[in-house]
C-alpha cells in the first residue's frame, strides 16, 4: 500500500511529511488494517480529497473536523460533507445548515455535499483522514494528527488573512498555534445536537467569514449549494478523487 496522489501545490508545501516516522507508522497501520479485511473509510482515492479539492494557493477558509463518517457511502474526504444521495443528513450537518439559514438566509436543507465550498477555497479538513467502518475514532493517534498539524501550520505561516472556523474543544485545541494577528479565528461549540444550543446557533460564522474576506480584498464564499436531490441525475457531480 502507498498513500494516494497529492496535488502538486500541497506536495510542495508538506511533501516532506511523508518521509517522517509518524507517516511511515501510519502507513504500516493502514496496511495491517487492510490485511485484516477491515473496511477503511473514505475510499482511498478520497483520503486527500480535501487537499486536492482546495490547492494551497486557493485556501481562504479552513473548517476543521475530527474524523470521517464511519458509515459506508457517506463521507468523501471533506469534513462534515456527505455524498449527494445521502438522506437524511447527519445531525451536525443539519445544524450547520440551520445556522446558515439564520445567518445568511441560505437554505441548504436538502444538500450536505460541500464540494462547491471546497472549490471556492474552503479547506474542509479532518484532523484524522481515515476511519474503520462502523467504529468512529478508530484511527485516532495513529499518525494523521501530526500530518494535519503540519497542514494547519503551513497555512498559518505561509498565508495571511485566512479564516479558521473551529467548532468544539477538539478543533480549538488543534488550532492553538494559529497567529490571530494574521488570521481570523472563529470559535464556537460543536454543531452536534448535544451542544449546538449552547452557543453554535447564533454564532454567525458564515457572514463573519465573508465580511472578513471582503475587508481584506478577497472574494467572499458563495455558501449556497445546488439542490441535487431535486435536480435529477444530470446534476450529480463528477466522480471524486480527481487531481488538479
């Protein structure tokens, strides 16, 4: 087993990470899991979908998640995002859509496929990029965390005026080294039903993001998603995992 291809812009920034011992240990772990016939999610072609969908030079916003959905057919390598045919949407994603409706009057209630956000410069990155089917958090502390730390550090050090959206204590701890003089950091509780009413609703992350981007001469994000569920099969997006 090898890691899937990574687009050239990210390869230039974090390519050295693949020679680090933690990545070699991670690869050995994933090889063992595969040899034991365990299903690894998302499919291998999507492990780096967040990076390949949002090249380094295009990153304007970072939304940090924890680990992929453990349900086969749901995730495709972007945090919080699900494939267009998934219904009903995961509860945290439903709450994200509710806040977007309240914040900007944008109704994405029938869509959880966030690929269009990624293609506008929103890096939707999980801290851990794989999971065992049916076992949430099964791949924590296997090597992904220092790799995604390197991604966040690269954005923090090499770019200016990015927006980091950190929902929940896990994401906030991972973003501890972000320079808040160079970037905007938006923190709130996680959109999970267990916490959303304790400060996620009403936090207005989408309008605050666009205001900051506009103030710094960057184009705002169009948070509106196509209504795939009612547009017919011709509107379905292309196969994921393609490189730029």
